[in-house]
């Protein structure tokens, strides 16, 4: 690890260090210091108002009795994850701490660590990989009509080669930043691209997800382009997902293969999938919680809007990928209903926490859905327990507000803060058009 960091960052100090913090709104915020102050950033940290926990994607602040203009936290850089952004700039994720140095209850990295420690104490470890969908746009002022008129072939070689210089630059920057890039392609929608990163242990995977979004935007900037990770940047186009793959082992043995259940699932693997499915509705606020997320989550759009699971079923919220020669990383589950407005630390904590809860309670695996759920007769959907994810922002908020599991997993402070954000967003945008929300949020993420 030390050699990897040295090759990625070089030795000594740099011209500048940028440290990032991801809020409940999924927006990456930062503080930066001159290179000579890197050590201070990693020890005493840099100041941040408690309101950083309740910033909104439109830059409004959802003040609460606990989170106001009074007080100060510290953003403490984790130099073990330090990576190069080129041109004398290095990046590091930060932990949110109180003035006495203890973790803040609103620190997303600490929330993920807690779940990982709990899982580890029970004998479980996990790996996570991310898929990043994004629109690469000529400028901030492009319209939906501009994008739709672009010459485009879905997954097309010509579309890829037309952007080969961008992909080559991005590939080089990912390598220099230590990002384990796995694949790149042009997506279904006009001007929509996708890259994937290799699986890694939870905290490193979430940190790398933050870094990857920054590197993609930095590469685009070098070509005079803009990037949108918004779930729905243009109302008439498909929108961006942010799929997360998860594999779990118990005492070193994979739980999603080597068993006698469906597709070689073990009993623990069956219960883990059941746990994820049982909590997916109440945790939608953390998987796809932006004011435009539900505009993307609709049936027959490959967005995973149906609460069910199935082998390679792209309409299911939980897609199972079996251990086959065509799956070099082994069996895993993919959360398809998430998007890139999510805070990756909380998203991974929820997936792993739900899995462990399912195992701990020996949940029974629901029926597998082997067809498009929307094509099933209503009677059959009810028999199999298939429903649609909440279709409105306020429905997601209500499900989250009623979740005792979310409070237990993440703490009441985090749940209250997220609800404050969501209720302010509802008051602000509840009466505004879908088009207006899509326009306002286009470059928030």
C-alpha cells in the first residue's frame, strides 16, 4: 500500500491538498490547504460549520435546532488514501470530527466503519464496485434538444471512437490517481458514457468513488466539456444510474456461491439478498434520494424500479450476478436502483447493514423474478411480493421517516438531518415542475 501511494503521489509535500467531505445531499464539498500545511490538515484538521451536515443540492441550508450557525467541526484529512490529481494537487478524503477529536455523529466515513466493524465481528467481509453513468456535454448551456440531436449509436463503436481522446485522457488520469478502472463504453442515451471500477474493501471503495467523480470532471474540463451525474439532467432522456456491486464472504468463503440454493447461493447468501430487498424501500432516501431521482425510477427503463431480485434481471432493484466464467470477480449482487446523487459511504453502509440484518434474522429469500416485473399480471406480482419503489419524493421521505432500521443503522442524528434536508427540498420544489427541478439540479453532482 505504501509503495502504491508513493507511486501515485510522489514523496514529500505538494503545491496544494484538497480534502473532500460528502454530505447527505451527495454533493462533494471541500477545503484546501497549501502543500506545506498537509500535516496540519491530517492532525488538527480544518474548520467546518455544523451546517455542512444539512447542506442541500441547491446550496440551501436545512437548519435544525442541533445544526445552526453556532459551533465548529474539523475536517481531518486521511493521508492513507492520498492520491494525485496532477499539476501539483493531491486529494484526500476527510473524517468529520468534533473539536476534541472524536468522530462526529454526522461523519459518513465513520458510519461505514461502524457497519464494517460489526460485520467483521460476525465473521463477514465485503467488497464493493461502482458503475458511473454520466453525460459528457459541450457546455453548461446545452439543451435537451441539443443532446438528442447528437449523432449517436447506443453502445456504438463510432460514438466511442469519436470520444477516444477523452477516454484516453481519463484512463491515464485514473491510472495516475490509483483508480482501478475496469471498463469504459458509450451508454444507451445520447452523450451518455459509463465507466466501472474494480471491487475493493468498503471504505476504500467509497473513497475511490468520490475521487473517480472528481477525476471524470477534471478530465472533461481539459476538453472544455461539462459533466452531469444527475439522475435526471434532462426530463426526456434516460438519466444516470449509479449501480453498486457487492460480494460478501463469511470466514473467507463466498456466500453468493458454493451453496445449494438457487444459482449456488448459500443459506447466508439467500438471507443477505432478502435483507437488502426487505429494507430497500425505507432506505431509498439514501440510495436514490435527490429531488430528481424518482423521475428516473420508472418501469421498463432498466432503472431497477421493481422491488424484487432476479438473475441478470435489469428491471429488478436487486440484480444477481452468478459465479460463471464470464464473471471474473465471482458472484455478487448489484443494487440497480441507486444513483450518483447518493452519498457512497451511507449507501455502502446500508447495503452491508441490510445484508447482515437479513443473515442475522435468517430471512427467507423471496421468489426470484425471471421476467420483466411490469409484464407480470397484478395477481402474480402480489403473490410474489413484487411492488414498485416509491414514485414520488415525499413517499420516499415518509418511508425513511418511519424506518426504525435506518435509525439503528446510522443513528437518529443522521436520520433527522436527512429528513430536514428532504422536507426543505419538498417545500422548495414540491409545487415546481419536473422540468424545473431537472434544470436546477443538472450539475449538482
